[in-house]
């Protein structure tokens, strides 16, 4: 499946998406947020389209070609038709919620003509089946089953209309029902899955909850695109999403920093050094592995495994590059020499990549 | 197994531990850091004992009874004997690294007499088997197998000395070999497992990497105690550890905050409100679930499921308590009324707990 020019599923990379927080009708604010998301590496952006004012902004937003856009629409098939006509790259709409079959057909027909996929998005917080007959909220497998059953009703409506450009999400705040639901539906349908833990909270807590939930599924090979939901600037969502994918070696984007927590054995001033190295690495786009280690117990091993690494000792330290000792330094030389080494290794990466891309003579 | 008065494994709760970053020989600094860790909820604290000065500080550190202490010792069996004599609650030492069998016997004998368990700690960065015959670092299953084999050599030494108060850790920076190693050893031995992702980096990236690695294992029921390794104040490690356990419903400690990322549908000023609610919740010890939601799509569902929740609308919002609508408010009343509600629900929890604990008349 393609959303604009971005492939979802089919063995392609797991795609990172986010959603704007601005009023979609405010074209300037929304465009600016989209641009910031794209700068951060976001590959697909979703915008809420709750009303005609928002829908009316889509042509202008789509005229600024930066990234494929998804329109998030609830209940109103006319907004969906307007969005497709404007050239939206994907709809998030649940066909069972937009009224009779004639309305579904209109939307499906428009999507077919334009090659626009539909994401069916089920959130535990918004389906009546999430509560049992006693009115109490379901949990665990019972909630997962309810979410899957609800999603499958929407899937069947689209399949009956011979529409198969379907993506599915099944989000809950709790990790267990989310994992169970995705595992179950992954066995039932061939469609790409959009992963998320819904309303997961602030950066401080939500990134941990999202990392666990998405991490469990991605490690099992489930999930084609992810969105981390945080109560924060959505640029943070993109950062966390890529850190999840990098931690699992699923995507590479910029550096990975190995650094130790330090302990009573550490005889260098580690925390400020690591903070400064992290700043240096923020400007490096190549996929380097850098290690900054406080002592000789695990330091040399980790430093040797990295593209470039430092193992500290008593006020002195050793820099390793590519598995070999490069130099032994005093503590005041750590940051400048590490920085120089990082820039050199990054330049080597760029040169190797350029050579690979060069036309064969 | 008990570490001091803290039970590890055997169906008990997953225990949170951390490690001091101070020089252990500096009793005042180390005591202060231990006290801050205990305040944050840390249940066991490890201190590095790299030399005799550090070992000499143990009697004084152990005289201030706050939390069980583990001495982290490498290579030197005399430091281990000194630590046990001082009354340490657990050793982290690898018996294969301390010399001949006579030295092992001395340590084991001392531990048996005092009821002191031993953690065998294998870090991928510090074992020779982590590299293949070609000198290249192993990854994935090959690295996991090497870590498990290395750990089992230490385990056999202790078992041959008829010592079974063993804990094991198998840490790597990469998630995949760590997960494979713990899964494998969990099937091989009956001993409690200490989980960690080693040298996982800063708060920003390391908490994500640790959450995924530990989360995958904990969700499978593997792991009896955890330590999150971050290049940061160790109080952060305790916070992240509990967030991981809370996210998986394994432990309860303070509140869980459900909050949405907001989007173009949100018509209240959500981010500052959520920030302030997070501050209010930092002072609440009861295990509340609080929801702060921006709109009517998922808001009412999530708010209804929480102990107390707000679902925003156009400049107004509804507070739910215990699944029922409590009141409808203007935006300027959100924070004071939510705060009042949170404090009331927390007081109800305390009263219920006190009633449960009261002696039967």
C-alpha cells in the first residue's frame, strides 16, 4: 500500500507518522507544524478534519508538498469526499460510523478512483463494546477481542464494497489488550497495521508506555507504521518513534549513544561529558554507534564495539575507533578528541555512501 | 531469596533497584544518595566496592538502616569477605573471576554463614566470548548463547560449592541478545533473574531502550528485580523503573495519567493543564488513574474509565468520577476542580486502606 509516495507494509521500512495539534483550518499554523515534523523526520502527517472549515484548508495544505497527509474524519462522509477531492493521500475513517451503505459507497468509490487508502482506527475509549453487560470496562483479552470484533465490522463493510486498500489500528491505553488485539488481527487479515498506544500521557511517562507496547509488537514483527501519542509538541512523538525503531535495530537514523550510569568506580566527570557528546551527535545524520564509558570494567569492551568510543580511567581515558585503541588522553582532551573522531567517522560514512551512489563509469 | 528484608522472586513483586554514583568511600555523599534513592522508592541499592577504602566505608553505610545494600565487587575475594563481614545484604561478584577454588570457598562459606546471596552479573561488554574467532563482536542469538554459557560457568562453580542463593543478570546494550539470553537462562535455572539493559544511555534515549528490553521480558513473566541503567541521577532510574512496571500493571505506585496528544479537534488549552495535573499527581501516593482528554471523540470513554477524568469540549468540559458525570465546567475551573477531585479520590483510597488494615474488633 502507498500513502502518497510512502510505502506501508509489504516488507518496506516501518514508517513514522504523527499528527498536528493546530487547528487544521489555520493553514499557516498547520503548515508550520507540518514543516517542523518533516524536519524531525516524520514521514506521514495526519490532520484532524472535524468540520468544513478544516476540510476547506486541505487544498492549500496539500499544495505545499512536503509529506503525505492523512485526514482524520469521524462520522461525516461529506468531509471525507471533500478531503479526497482535495487530493488527500489517505483517510482515517470508520465506515460503520458514517451512515447507510450508499454513503459508504460514495466514499469508497472516490477513494478507489484516486488510489486513496482508508485507515480503520479503533480506540478502546470510543467503542461501546469496551464495556461489559454490567457496564464495567473490559480489560485484557476481553477488551482485545472487543476491539478486534469492532474493527472487523468496519473491515467487512469495506471488503463487501470490494475495497482492500485498508490499514488498521487497535489502540488502548493499557499495553496488554493492545498487544493481544494486534497479535490477533495480524493473524486474521493481510492488511498493514498502524501501531499506537492511545493517550499514553506526557513525554516523561508516555514515551515509556509507548516504547513497551510498540516495542513488544515490533520485536515480534508486527506493525508497518507507528505513531507515538504524547501530550507534547508532536516533534517529540517523532523523536520517540525513531528511538523505539533504533533501539530495536529496525531503522537507522542518526547516532546511537552507549553510555554508562557511572558508579563508585568512575573517576572521570561523566555526566557533563555525555551531555555534551549528545549535543554533538544531535547534528550528525549518519548512523554511528558512539560509546562513552566511565570505567575499565565494561568500558573497553563497549568502547571497542562502537564506531568510536571512550573508556575512562583515573583522570585519563582511551579512545577506541573501529575496535582499535586510537589514543590515550587526559580528561580535558576527551570532548574535543571525541568530537573530532565523531566528525571523522561521520565523514567516512558520507564518503562511503557517496561512492556507493556514484554512477558506474 | 531475600536480600536483607526484601524478597526477590518466589512470586513476590518485581523489585526496583539502583546503584550509587558517588565514591563509596565518601560515606556522607553515598549516604545522601542512598537516602534520595529510598525517598524515590528504590528498594535495594548497589554500591561499587572497587578497593579497600570503599570496603572500609561499608560498616558505616550499613549502620544507617534504610534499605538493603549490595556490594559490587570485581576480581578481589578479600573485598568480598570484608563486605560480608560488614553485614552487606548481597554480593555481586562473579566467582570464576576471583581466582582459585580456595578463594571461592572462603567467599561462599562467609555468604552461607550470613545468609548473603550472590548475583552473577554478565555484561556483554566485558566477556571475551562476546567476540567470535575473527575478533568481530557477536550479535543476536550468538551473543546471547555466549552470555548464557559464560553465566553458567559461574553458576556451576557456586553449585559445586553447594551454594544456591544465586541471582543472575545477563545484560547487553542491544535488546535482541538481551531478550534471547534471559529467555534461554530462564528455562535452564530456577534462580531469580535481575533484568537490565546495560549502558543504555541518557534519560532521553536510555529510558526508551530500557523500557522496550525490560518490557518485553516482564510482559512474558521473566524477571524478579530490575535496574534501569541511565547516565543520569540514579533517582531517574527509579522513576523509569516504576513507570515500566506501572505501564505493565505489574506494580502500582502513585498515579497513572492518561492524556491525549491533542489535535485539530481540541478546543481547550490542553498541554499546560496536563503539565499542572502531572505536578499535582507527583504529590499523590495512591494508585489513581486520572484522565485529561482534549475532545469528545475519545475523551468521554477514557475519562469514564479513570478514577477521575476530564473530557474537554469547546471551552467547556465534563468531569467524570467513578464512571459517572460529576460536573460540567468552564475551562478556568478545570484545574481547581480536577485537583479537588484527585485529592478527594486519594483520600477515599487512604480511608479504604486504613479500614482494611484496622484490627478486627
